[in-house]
């Protein structure tokens, strides 16, 4: 945290907080999420004074803001305590791990991405609250460091191939009895000279040949 005096000719107080990599996990989306989380804890009048900077968060207030600057600064500092443990929300984990929404849902469902609980928020323009799963940042960091996403994708690809083979085999089994039945019906409907009684005198006709 650094407090900068107002430059000459400018009536402004500035304070900056650098966000550690353990908190952002290398994600600009996560960084913005921390900014929104901290700003939500500020009084309405002070929300616009907090800005997202290249290296963290910056508070800018007029020099004549009185005790407002110190009060707001204290709230921000308090909000950033232990920020590394702030749960990771869906859009953040997708950016951190470079995964799709479909993959997040699949791996959450089968337990590879364990949920750290749920969170409910009311989005602008919606009457009802939206509930979603959040994730432990330590687990997300472990998945990232061990490159587990690559392994999970290989597992999913192998499973998909197995499923296609099973589906093809099942379809073949379904078709086989039908083909056998059709062949049986065809054999029953095809005339067979040995299956019909011969006409009277037919043996003599075959022996003597046609009439001359």
C-alpha cells in the first residue's frame, strides 16, 4: 500500500494497493472480481473513487475530502485482508484454467472440480437471485500448477471413444437379429424344387426328354 501526495497543481489524494499473484492467480478476470468485491463494501459515495489499476487498486479522492479519504482507505485495507482466500466464481475459474463452461459443469458434476459451496447474487435486471457454485482458490491453484486440465481432457476423449464403440456395438447387436429374421423369411418364401411333390410321370419326362 502506498499513499502519494497530490502533485503540484492537482487537488487529489491517491493511495494504491498491489494485488499479490496468490490472490489474482494470474487472471485479469479474477483481478476485476476482487476489485468489485472490495468496491461493494464501500459507502455509495465512495464507490466511484476506487479504480482498477495495472498493478492493483487505486483510491483517488479530492484533497478536501476530510476524513473521508482515511475512512475509505481503512475499509479497503480491511477488505483486502486475506483476499487470497476469496472463493473463485465461475467466470474466474474458466479464465484461470482456460476451460469452457461445458467443461466446468462436467468436472463439477463428476467431482474433479469440487465445489466450495454456493453463492447467491441478484443481477441487474433480474427479479430473482442467481445461485452458483464457487471454488476454493487453493484447489484451483493446485489444478493449475499440476496441469490437471490436460489430463482430464485426455480422459474425456478416451471415454468419448469408448462410448462411441459401445454405441456402435449395441447398434450392431440390434440389427443382427433383424437380419437373421429377414433371411429366415426369405428362405421360407423362396421356392425349392425339393420341397414340392413332383407331377405324375415327371421322372419319365426327364428321362425321355421332350416329345418329338
